[in-house]
C-alpha cells in the first residue's frame, strides 16, 4: 500500500510540482485533473480544501455506487448459496477439480460473480494513488490548514488516525453479515492497519478515508439496516 500510494516514485518526484510537458500519462490524465478539481471546488467553498476533499469523495463514491451495489447483491447471493456449496464440497471432497467446476457452474446458474467484491477496491486504487500525489504535488493543498490539521502533514495529535480506524470498524460491522468467518477477522486487523497508515500519511488522505467511510456507513444502513437488525433480517433489505 505504501509503495502504491507513493506511485512507485521517489519522494522528490512524488512531491515535485506537476509539469505537463514532462508528465507521464498517469500524472497527466489522473493526478493533474484531480488536483485541478480539488482547486476548483476549494475556490467555490470558501477556500477550504477539507470541504473540497469531501465533495470529491462524494462524487467518487457516487460514480462507483453501481459497482458497490452489484458487490452487495453478489455477496447476498453467495451467502444464500452456502448450503449448496457445502453439499458440493462434501460430494466432491476427493476431486478438487470437479468441485471447482461444479462450484463455478453453480455461480453461473445463479448469476454470481465471486470477483464482484474486488471491483470497487480495484477501481479505487488508482484514485488513491492519484489523490495522494495530487495532494503532495499541489502546494496549495500541502500548505493548507483545515480545522486543526495541516493537510500536507500527518496528524501528530493522532485524532484523525483514531477517527479513521473507528469509522473503518463501524463500516465493517455494517457489512459483517455478508462476511465469512475468515473475513470477519479483518474487523479488527483492517482498522489497525488504517490507524498505522493514517499516522504516516498526509492528513488529507485519512480525511478522504473518513469521508468515504461515513458515506459507506450511511449507504450500508439503507441497504442492510443497522448491525443489530441484520441478525433478524439476515442480509440485503428487500
């Protein structure tokens, strides 16, 4: 994650001002437009880059919302198919190849894509890289103060990392009804990872994570209901 967010580039390159004459395609078509977008929204939001990041976060989440909904529906179908998958596993326990073939056939018959859960994450990765570079290579954002934060530096009070970790945990609790037992272990591991990364990254990036987590929590509430009600409803709201 650290290497990806740095864009696999030296620190000096990751913080150098954007020069379109020498920029690579990723910088020219992802980093620069995102940097300009953040500037544009800040100009229309009283010069506040913290609010600009909020608007950009909402736009990004709305763009990937159809994929996220597809992921939720696929996860619900996958959960419904667990009894059938268990039968196939027992029936072909001595033939791993046949078991895999029959499982894939079961997925196809029920319109389940086991990779659907990866799509929103894969799409967000270049956005995270571009956001990191657009912040570090834009001196207006890098030197901007929002609330108690310097957006270009880590939050040395650790308030932002704590909020990022807490909202990540809450977000995962909403989605826990769709997780298998192995995935549920991430309920504690992933928030810790987010906390550690938020301690080291420019404050603008965990701020983006917090905004995104809150968006996902609200979104999950309308899809799944509250975590307590999921035990009774057991999945996607009708």
